[in-house]
C-alpha cells in the first residue's frame, strides 16, 4: 500500500494505516520528530472534547503515559456519575493519534476511552456505548455499519462591501461571492492531516447579513468508514473548525437555529451496511435490498427517541419545522429532501457511460458503484452528542432486523411526493411526527428505552441522565410561548450558539 499521497504525516512517516498504529510507532515518531507535548482528549457529557496535557520529561515517562493513561474526575465530566465513586482512567487509543496543527509546542493529540477502577470499560461512557452497539449489530446481522457525516456550520464575519451573495442563495457558491471558502478549505486540510477522511466541502444555502455581520453556511462531508472511526473524525473535525475560527478571529457555530426564517445547521448521517466487503444495502440489480429496508424500518421506528441524542437543546426544535429542508414527519423516500430518511442518488445506472459522454476520448470502464449508495438520516443537528447519536442509529439498524414486520413497516412509510405541498395533505395526515421539544423527546426516549438497553448497550443510568437533561429545559410549550417574538427567539439562539 502506497501512502505517499496521504495528507496525514503520521501515516506517511509510519507507512501504515491508522488502525495498525502501536505504542512503539508513536514513541518512534516522538523521538525522531521533536515532539514535546502529548494531549489526551476525551468526550464529556456536553458532547465536547476535554483535554489533559503532558510535557514529555523522558522516554520512560512517555512510555508510562501511553501505557497507563491517567486518572480523571468522572463526576465533573458526567453529571450522572456519583462524586463518591468518580475516579476514572483515560486510556489512549493509538489509532486516533494526530499531529496538533495549532500547538506552538510540537504535539501529538490522542483520543481516549474511559475505564473504571477495576480496569473495565465504563459502561455509560459515550464511545464504549457506541462500541457495544456495533458489536451487537454484528452479532444480530453479520454486518458492519459504515457511516459518513455532513458537518454543517456557519462562519460569521464583518459584513463586506463587495460581491455579496443573495439571501439564502449560497448553495455551492464560489469566490468572490463565497467569502468563507478560504476558511473551509483550510479546515479541510487540517482535518485530513489529523486523519479525517474528507469527501468534499462546499458552501451551503444559508447566507445572510444581520447587524453588520455576514453569516455564511458551509459544509464538510466525510467518506464512509467504520462507525467508531466516523465518530472520532467528527469529534476532531468540530474541534479543528472551532479552534481554527478562534485562531483567525472568525466566529463559528454549529447551532441548529441561527436566526428567524433562515436555514439552520443539520448533521445529516449517511449509513451503509457492509458484509464481506460489499454494500449489503444494494441488491444484485442495483436497487435497495431487503437489508436496507430493515435498517430503514429501524431508523423510522426509533426516530422519536433518536432525537434525544441528535437534537439536544430547545433550539433544535425551532429547526425541525416545515419548509426549512428539515424533516418533521416520520417517513422515507428516494432523493426526497422533505423526508426523514432519504435514499440519495447512487450512481446505480450510467456511471461508466456518463464520464465517456463528458469525455469522448475516454474508454468505458467497469466501475463498482454500489459502495456509493447510502441511506441518510436527516433530523440530527449540530447539538448532537456524536457518539450517542451514532450508537442510537446502530441500535436502530439492529432493531429493524429484529422487528417482526420490519419490511412492511418500511414499505408503509415510503413517500414519493413533497409532503410539504398542500396538494398531498392526505399523505401527511397518515404519518407520525417527530417530537416538537426536548420534553417530548425525553418522553419518547423513556417510552423506547428498553430497545436501547437491550443486550446491555445503553446503561440505564446513561438513559436516565439523558432524560433528566432534556426534561431540565422545561420547554414543553416553549414554541407556543415565544410565538413570533423574534427578540425572545434570538435570546434563545444566543444561549445555545456554541452548543455541541
């Protein structure tokens, strides 16, 4: 395998993929490249990475750090951990190591997992919950779940005088009308150097000026990979985007609601089931397989409670309203952006012929395009707890295989029209809706918790903690109370501007 084009300096230097990184590899890189600092990073209950810094004193100390990890206070990181029994270990996962692109002191950062005093994985920790969910999916289905995320965010800068794009018309805009392109491409470069498998980046629909500031929505999308790596990449990417913004004095937000009447930022998740190196969601004829329908059934069935992990503050439910390209109804369809679960265009026909038509001198070649087909879950937003959201989706996929009438359930909820169109009110009337508040989301999770707790995937105390956090917002009637009061809505937006 040739790694010459890989943007990750660790991969190029070690000549191996990240999944094969060892402690000896990292110690060699430290010795031969003047690394002076090791940073441990691990997720807290707020969904953000926390940090522990180590100055390297000598090789024995470096070995100790990488072997034994360190102690942390779990009760300060997770409110549902008792203070009287809160000591935890954080242990580095070598495959997640990357060169810190911002540190003035040469540094390697590594994501960590939580362990108890008995040396066992912490049952309620986010990344272990995801690991358990994936293990149970494999056991039930024989499939791995691959995932890619669409990371949407707004860049906020002083309003320029020249080449302003039209309001809410920023989709795939180019310079000079897209001012944030430089920021986006630099973020993509840093994310790729940190091991993120970036697919592409572009400007998004959201584009407006307010209070002499320009708000531009952007998106960085990733390539499908195993679900644990996908979660790690999204966590690191959010940290990089924010830190890059701070470095250049550019405000950045992943908030689901940015202002009244404008597009908010989602976190669409694309999934595919993999078995023996092939995409199990695609049949031999290129159409969706029954396995895909089973997974879709699971996503739709657990959609009300999945919001507890993917839509985690009151402003999330100001995004989930009709006519904002955010779903409100529990259904699925092909290429349809008004549905909750979308099957995007998948190159099922004409992949080879299109390139030859565009390039007449090119010969037709056989291309396996089945790996490009995904199934997209569209309601999560930038407030999501990434590990718990992906764990929940994994549980949902497994649940779809365990449902007695899963195929019928999926087929009954297929729509092929724009359900926001008044001409199709009869379709809308037969569909269930997503929760409209954190309070409703908490109630849905309480009602469906047994599916998540099955096989010991989500610990009961973790579910309790998520429910308690959502209920604490007290937002059951918030949308009705605020109504069209823009000032109060904007006060709410500002409160959760840096969520997730």
